[in-house]
């Protein structure tokens, strides 16, 4: 495929949405075709799944159900949006991808990570990011930035979120050629580091 696939990962409150928008503007200014997507979401089916997963009024959803919902949303997004865009030579910026499932449902909930990766390979057809930007932030600070109106996942315990962050860092350690950790500072400094990584990839 001719395009470039860049994913953004990070803990709650890490500022992924802001950094993705700034990078999109930067790339468009430099005449690159860009598509911004989010997980779960960005298709009619995946957005419906997102509403179920994040609605704090939904009550009990089993860990296995949660995992399969995320994977179903990803399968739809890959086939409907990501692969067609990459075939056209577009730079795809995606807010979360397979690493999020390993971190949140694997390290966070304790589900089998090897099995999660096997399922992930199935639903994505083996698609992997050319670059993953992991925005790292202290757990307490991230939860503070996330605000008071927390969704179903954000409402989980501090210990859960600590496991998620540690999981992300372990993922980065195991895939240093793809996952680059960017410490969250002020918005501009963080964006400058992201642009440096992306410019290196593009050149």
C-alpha cells in the first residue's frame, strides 16, 4: 500500500486528540493527503459500538464482551476506511489501534495478551502502523485532565489505569522500531517532538 499509517496511543488525558489535529494541520499545510480516524468509531457500525462501550449507564459488560466489541469495531474500520485510504496513498492518523486493546483489555483487565494479538491479526489482516506515537503522562495527572464527566472506561480504578500505563510502556519496550514514547509536556513541545518523528518517517 502506498500510504502511511500512523497511530496515536496514550493514557486518559494525554492529549491525543489535540496532537492529532495539530499534526493533521501541519501535514495538510505541507500538501500531504491526510485522513483522521478514531477507535472505536469513524464508521456507522463502529460508532454504534463505541456508544455501547463508553456509556457509563450500560452497567455490567463482561471482559470478553468488551474485548470482542473493540475488535469488531476495528475490523469494520480497517476494511471500510483504513485500507482504502492507504491504497490511495493517504497518510492515515488513527486515535488508538491494536496496542490499546493489548494495554486496556490485556494488561488492564488481565485477558490473555497472546490471544488478543492473534485476534488482532485476524481482524486487521496483519495491518500494523508504520509509526506509533505513545503519549506518556502520569496516571493521576492524566485522570485529572480527563475531567469529572468520565466514561465507562475512565471510571475504573486507579490500579486499573496504572496497569494500563505500565502495559503501554512494556509494549513500547518490546517494539522500539515502531512505538516511540513522547513525554507529555506543554502542547507545543509535544507537537514539535511528534513532527520530528513524522518528518523522519516521511523523509
